[in-house]
C-alpha cells in the first residue's frame, strides 16, 4: 500500500541528515506506529509521504510509493491531487492548523470542495457523517461553531473528520493525542481503532510514547537521529527490545503502568 524506500532528507541549514536511509512499508488496513524522541526524523518522514517537504530547503533521495505511484519526486500538481484525496493528515495542534475565522463545517468540507464535484448538500451530509465517525456529539450543531468554541479534544476530532471526509487510503497522524489529557487521549485512540476497523483506512501513527503506540498499533518502527533502529511486532518490541534506544523509550514509561499491562 505504502512503501518508503531508502529515504534520505537533509536540510540545507543542518549538519546531518534529518532522515537517513529509512525504508518502511504499510499494508492495506494496517496501523503502523513510528516512535522516537523530538528530532528523530518521524515528522520529516511523514511530511515526505504527505508531499509537504519544503523542497527548496533540503536535498532528498529515495522513493515513496502509494499503491505504486511515486510521490517523493512527483510534480506539485500531482501531489495536490493526492493530498486530502488519497492521503489525510492530522497534526498535533489543531488550533494552529485550523482557520480561526472559518466555521468547523466549512473546514471539514474543504477537501470535498477541492477534489470533488459534489453538490453542496451532499458535501454537507458527507461532512456530518465524517464528524459522526470521529465521534463528535451533535455534528449539525458543531458545523456552525468556530474553532475557539470547541475543547481541545473536540477540535482534534474535528480535524480527524476533515482528514477522513474524502475517504483517503492513508491517514498520517503526527502526535495527535500528545496535547490531550489521558482520558481524552484514550477516547481518541479507541475512535481511531474503530475507524480503522470499519473503514479499512491504513494509518501511520507518530508518537514519542511507545506505550500509546502499543495500545493502537500491531507493528512499530523506532527512529533515532534519522535512522530506523528497530522494527517489529509491537508487543515483541515493547517486551523484548533489541536496541538500547528502544529500551530507553520504554524506561521513560511509568513502571507501574508497564507492570500492570505485562501479560
């Protein structure tokens, strides 16, 4: 479904590569976790997949294939057709990504306006369905609200609704639960599981927290300083890490939680 082959990215103002030889695959309907601390190259990898890499500011090599279509070196016009249509993106802070002067309903519908010829009413109904899938209460009422009128958790759900409204093949989630409290975080993770189960959308879930990834993903890849240092079944990596850096990420998880969850 998605195949990243020997991806290298080096920004002109940095001494070392942000991403150094990363190769990953995501199968149809799979949720892959990508973990590592800040600066490990996770987000740059996702930006490369999404076509959001600032090309004039970096050198890049490798291949990124989405169902066989090459993305990394594709023309911007091709990427614009894919962004929002075949690939949806959810960022960590929806407050900085959503237009504060535009109502939620219009923002959820935006990719439909760009990528389809749907009539207005059909777009609205599709947006309501996406908001319901993201488990937003009273989608019709929320459509008429502005971003500042929603809580952080509800705003994140609205951003997820906007990312899935055009029924993409792949969802890129970059630290989508980091800014949320534990209860809301758990609700978002359960919602993503349900979305994956019911729609079959593939996901790349990026986090610095291996424990969060373990609750959502069956497979995980670990990045350190731009390099993929470990990859495998999530429980195998969690309980039997092979790389010292992975062990450090696990050690950062509160011990009591880890003991309680050990099978």
